[in-house]
C-alpha cells in the first residue's frame, strides 16, 4: 500500500474510534432526573433538609454552557457521585434562565458564572451557603471530597 492509502485508512479508523467514543458518552444519562429541579425543587429540598438534616447540593447551570455539560457527563453522572448524592445529600439543579424565580435564586446565591455548585447547610435554623470549587480536571472522587470538606 502506498502512503496515501495508509493515511486515508488511518483517518477513517481514527474517525470511527472518535464516533464510537462519542456514542458511548451519549448513552450516559446526564439529565440528572433524580435531582430536584428549579425553585420548587429547592423549596422541597429545604423542607426535606429539616427532616433529614442532610446538606443540599445546588447546581446552577445553563443549557448552552459547555463546562456544565462536561460536569454533568464526567462527574455528576459517575456511579460514585450518584451513590454519594443518593445516600448523603439532597440535590437540586437550577437553570436561572428559565424564569424570574430562579434568576432571583441565582442572584441570592451570588452566581457569577456556570457551572457553579453550592452546599446549603441548615445549622440551628440558619441557612449557610458554601461554594464548591470545580475545575475542568477534577475527578468524581475529588468532587465528593470537596463537598465533604464544605460540610464540616
């Protein structure tokens, strides 16, 4: 085979590998359907918190935010984070672009960009909000550790 044919075959194989990996990620559920949603979900989580004592993890995101999509796909949909959320915290996702009530919540929390993740603690009937730092190269375990540190 000549070089041109080898180059074409390599490009085709690379393209197929890229497509297969992309399809694998598409099959992941990144909708966070098990999270409470928007202002009503946040209010519900605050009520549940009074009974359970669990902290609330609040994700502020938008539909157009690429980093939000990466956070959902690579961290929040991982099995270890899903298990942690299910067992140890209450989870709420808020898209502030979907109404005045949630835009007000974003302002109340001091959201300045997306994604932003907060932990809400209820200590002696006083709400305390703590911001979680999220970088593009964080692992699911590091994300869990950041939440655990903010709870202490």
